[in-house]
C-alpha cells in the first residue's frame, strides 16, 4: 500500500513573489515512510529534490495565458473589424467560441487558426496563409461581414451560417435544427453579450 504524501509549500509560492520563479523543492521521508516536500526546508533532514519549472508566459499551462493570448489580438481584431464594418465584440465572441484565442488551433475537420477557417472558405476570402493570425482573422471577418449582409444583419443567422454554412441557413430560413449549431449560436451570443457589457 502506498504511503500518503504530505506536501508543504511556502506562502511565497502562492503570493507569486519574485523568488517563486527560482524556488527549489526539498524532501525527506520520516520514520513512518511519509514523504514531506517543501520549498522552505526547516531542518537538515530535507534534501534537494528539484527546481521549480516555471511555464513560459505564453504557455497554455500558465494561468495568465488566456488573458494574455486574448489581449495580444485585441487591436488586430478591432482594426480589422472596423475595416469591414463589423462589431469587434462579435468577432471576439466568435474567436472565443471557435479557438479560445489559440492561433495554432486545428479542428478534426481541418478548420484552422483563430477564426477556424476551412481551407475552401479561406481560399474564397483570399487568405494567403491560413496559419498567420492576421491573415486568418482578416479572412474570417471578411466572411462574417458577407454573412451579415446576406442575412440582413441578423446576428443569430449570420453566426449560425458561420458554423453550418450559409446554404443550411438559407434552406431552413432560420437557425438550422442542428444541436451543434444551436449550441454554438447560444455560446457566441453569450460571449458577445459579455464582451459588449465589459468596461472599455
């Protein structure tokens, strides 16, 4: 039967002090076979175990990654959306729903990048490099703009078309009865509402 581990971490790690980036971990095993781990050894019984591995600022394992990733595309999304007459918060909502602001995202169906463009759609929109965030966003916004115009600026229909294709929306004259598409529309509208009501 495995012995339990008692892990003791210093307050400094939780407060995110500058020393946390250089923290070393120490351990010792007591007479009961319990392993004690700490980054602040209090007795000579503790022996050095390993140095803390601090994730890169832009590593998905870093808790701050999402906010940083989202923020670094803010101006690019805003300026490109304005260029095509599209609400930037709607674009952000679609990017959030599609890729969660991961420019390297690729779906099982082959949708790629921040706005998860399919190769055929990217080609129609004149995208030269589907993997380039700026090119990807421009192509996605250009496509979204065409959908908004096609559906008389009815956002739910344009969003549904972005997910299921314009022909599906035209065929049903409404949001198609696909569970994936209906869930997608609700998600995008939810994010749109959050971004629209956020302080600027």
